[in-house]
């Protein structure tokens, strides 16, 4: 998932196909039940990684959930990132961390986790923040929100052009996030998103998470 340098962008033909980037729901009450749903999602089609983003629970609960989900993900070769907390990523054996602009700074996360960890940075709709993150060594930058989302209050609405611009100037992959569904994802794929970060569209899909992953795969392939 990492090129780890900036430079002249690859042409469209050289780019790998857009991949799914799964994020957990903010609450997981039934860990074993969710582990089964995660397995269903990962078995349904290619998923680049899983980000664990749990809100308003204590560290011990985060660790317990993470250990269970790591088993499921790593058994299928899918890397796991912790949201916000490089210390918890280190403690649980995650493959890296995703940091926002108000979280642990990138340099601190890298110092704590070392050079092999995957570290991504939220850049909202800011070209400047994305350039800074890439130059510092981030493995990917995340832009959004592209669509209204019920998961969290979006700080910015990102335009499609930011993905096109990024593909023209950078080799570091970009993640699109915010309200993405199989029905609305094609313009993001066509604009150059390397990864689509999805939450509700997978976990709340009426036919289940496996059907959602298949629907995304079909939509991305058709773009």
C-alpha cells in the first residue's frame, strides 16, 4: 500500500486498480459476531486493509476487540491499522496507524512504530497538508469527505479534482473517504483514488458485508 515517495505521477495505465479500505463501525458490542461479519467481508473479495476506529471506549476494550480482529485479518493476509493511537497499535501488534490532524503527529507515530509500520495521514481537502505528509514519509494520504457521512462530522468537503491533482504530482497513494457507496464510488475511482475507505456502506448493507464488498468490486471494475 506504500510507494513512500513523491515524484512524477504514474500514468493511469500503470496504476493498480482501486482497492477497498475497510473501517470498523465506531461501536462493536458483540466482538465474536462482528469477527464473523469481518471474515465474511474479507472472504468476499479483495480488501487492502482494515482500520480499527472505535470511539468512547477504554483502552482495554480496544485491545480486546483488536486482538480478535487481528486474528481474522492476519489469517487472510490483510494488514490492520489502529486509528489515532500509535501506542495502542504497538501494544496490540497492529501493522500501523492512521493519524488525523488533531491526533499524534506523524513524526511521533513514526518514531514510536518504526520504519516498517504503515502510517497514513488525514489531509481533509488540503493540498498543503497532503504535500507535507508525503514529504515527511507517510505511506498514504487520505482526502475527504467526498459525500455526506453519518459516521462522523466531516471537517471539509473534498472536491474530485484533488484526487486528479494528486495522481498528477505524487507517487504516494491516496485514500478517499466520506459517505462512499457502491452507487456513488465510480467518479472517485475515475478521478484516481487508490483506495476507497468505507464504513456504513459495508457494515449496514441489507444483504450483509460480503454482498457489499462484491458490489464495490463490481462498481470499481466498471469505472
